[in-house]
């Protein structure tokens, strides 16, 4: 594989990995790159503007430094901008949550992650799309959305995955909302749902392996509904997920679809890849097959 001549970096300033952004710059320039475009942002929501500039510049590689929220913001732009889906992305998993990177085999070792950017395979991955915005890991509403909102910011930075456990305990006895779900136009679920998750990958919030058969390149989204309503039921559901398939739990139902329509009795906040969004009573999630190109570890046979 030839060395990319023009590389762009879009980095979240507050996130750390290895020797930090200074080490990243050294590692990249040590590869004989002709032109390095460098953008740092204080918050992930500031990243899209920089990524649009990167797309317009026609770079050979985009390096994204940050966690799932940062990756989501960047991939969303690439999936929407003309020509954006042709730019390969190298993820430097510097966030608190690096679920997408972990699911596709990107290590939390900076030199290794940089090496994958230059010598790894480039594979196309699906994204989900909800309310015009793309997500790489998952979308959720109910128990999960409430967890994400409370775990956002300083608490998540301090406690990492434990933030989700801590905030989750405070939400498990909340009243479960009524939900109606259609998959590919067919009625699938109606009743009380404490949590509705739509996943593009298998491992989700807090490292829970929720979707046993999910793959981010299979052309499908997985959908799960949890009906657990108290701490004991949630403990049973999570315990089942830990030792066997999640759909073996009496409090969990899962399937797959290309389109999922969710209607709620009352407005609830939803989340995309660890970031809280606005309240809604109704939303539709659809799969966008092969939406982006990501650098991944090379297969043993050369890919």
C-alpha cells in the first residue's frame, strides 16, 4: 500500500492516548508524509466543520483522535458529504468510550493504531441513520438514554465505564414507557420497554455484549428491547448476557432489520454513540450499507 501523501488529523484536544498529540504528530511525520493538515477541537460537536474542510481539500487519509462521540461526528460528515465516503479513516481511540474502535479491532496503543493507518486493510462499514444523523455503534432510548445523559461530561471522564453502572442503578426503578416497534414495516413489539437499543455492532454501552450476531459490515442493524423494570430483573438480564446469548434472557428480545420504526407513549431523550440528543416520541433508524471506509488490522492472509 502506498503511503498517503496528504493526511488530515481532526483531534479532540481533551482526549489522551499514549504520548498524546505530540507523539501522534511525530509518528505521522516519521512516515514520509508530504502534507499534514492539523485540526484540534475542544468539543466533538466542533469537529464536523473541520471534517468538511478536510473533504474539500481532498486528502488521502483522515486520522480521527477521540472517543465514540468524536468518531460519530466525523463519520456522519463523511457519509453525507460528496466524496467523503472515499476518504479512508484511521481511528486513534483516545476517548473514554472506544466501542466502535474496539469492535473492529483497533488497539488502544498509539504506535499500533498509527501502523494500522498505514499498513492495515481498508474495509467498508455500515452506519445507522436516525433523524438525518449517522451512528457507528448504537442508538438508544429509555433506560440507556437516561444513563448516557447522566453519565455525560465530568462523571464519564472520571469514572469511565463505571459511570454507566453508577447512573444505571439510579434509573432501573423508573417507570417503563409504552413502546411500539416495527421492523421492516412489520409489527414486532408493543408493550412496556425500559430500554430500546439499535446496534450496528455487538458490544455496546459499558462493554455489554448485547447483540450476539451483529456485525458492522453485514448490511443490517440489530434491535433489542429490554423489559426489565427493577434492579433484580436488570441483574438477571445482564447476568444472562455475561454468560450466554442476550436473547436467552426473559427480559430481552432481539432481531435484525434494515429499518426500525419506534413510537413512544411519551417523549424521551435518545442517544447516538454515547451522546445525548433531544427528546422525541417517534423515530426511524435505517442502515446505510458500506457508508464509510475504515483502516483495520490486516488479515493474516494479507486481507
